[in-house]
C-alpha cells in the first residue's frame, strides 16, 4: 500500500492546538503521511501569543528542499508566514518543484487577537503565493483585507470571494464563522458558488480551527478527492471535533483533541 503524503509549511504552536501540531494531527487522522517545514516558533496557548521567533529564510528553504527531494508531497498546506522573505522562499520553492494541491490559509490574526503577519508581507502574499494556490481559506476579516470590501452578510461573502478569485486566480473558501449567523462557508471557483451549510456549535474553544480545516482539505486533496468533496469532508471532520466537546482543562480547545475524532472519510487511499 502506498500512502499519500502532505506537507504543512506553518508556525509551531507549543500548546499543541494550532499551527503545525494541529496540522500534523489532522493530516494523520485524515489518512495521509504528514510532514512539516517550520516557518516560526511561537510561544502561545489558547489565550494568546507571547512571542514569535522566525526561521531564517535559508533554513526554511533547506527544510522544504529536504522534504521535496525525498518524500514528494501530494499536497501542501501553507499557514502562518509572517514576513516577506519567508513568503518569497515558499513561493519560489513550490514553483521550482511544481507542487500541486496547494492550500493557503492566509493567517493574519490569531483567534486570540494577536497579529501574526507584517503589513508588507500581505502584499507579498498577494503577489507571489496566492496566484499559485489551488485554494485559499480566508475567514471574514482576512477576506475583507484580500478583497478590499466590507463583509456583513452572505451576499457580501459571495461578492468578496468573486473579487479574490478574479484577482488571484485561485479557488476561495470564504469561512463564515466570523460575524456571520451560522458556520456557513462559501466555495468560489471556476464553477461558481457552492455553499457548505453548517450549524454553529456552542463551543467557546476554537483554538486551531482554521489550521485544522485547511489541513483536512489538503489531506483530502492529496488522496485525490475533488475540491468540493475535500471541503465537505474537512468540514465534517472539524464539526465532529467541535461537537465532541472534549476538554483538557482550563483554556483548552477542541482542536487539541481533533486527532481523536473518527470520520467515515479518514481511510487511507
């Protein structure tokens, strides 16, 4: 049996609920072999980010090269990247290796409110990384930044997703969890709009949900699922994690336990 593979290029979360730790757990439980290239070390937990120590660009390149030259990934997830130089390295190496199934989670602000990207890096993200993505997964605030629009409802989500798609040429999964009534996400690509409806789950612990969703999408793309199915299965996975209401104790979030949740779509293919 040949196992499919996925690479996460993102920051480390020492508390284990977000970042590469959440990505590796999620990819593993979604049936692929998970690898990582660390863009930054963070000192954080569910309540906030205390410090960020970036990887030097040269070292990040060495990590990416080491993976691609030995175990070529079937999908790549890109998460927290906080500077222009790191974004350039990632974009250049992914182009060099002809990477496919690239999922970009344009992380700009942590759930706790901490800013995770330089202003100049947002422009570099638009210029070099988003155009090579297969799909990007912005939340409402991130979609507003990328589209230059204010989003107050589903019509605005659709309009903003269309602007982002036309601007960067990549599919867009606009996540409705921020400020929209229910957990309804909108996928916009060459086929138009497709809504993925979800009921908001009463769980205040959402640390790592964005990382988990994008990683689950990447894992399912790696297994050969079409984008709409990859999104559907990823949404089912994260909904199961939230609904389980598992708790490690003070401050813990469901994504710290997402690796325990089972799904009908987690078999190895």
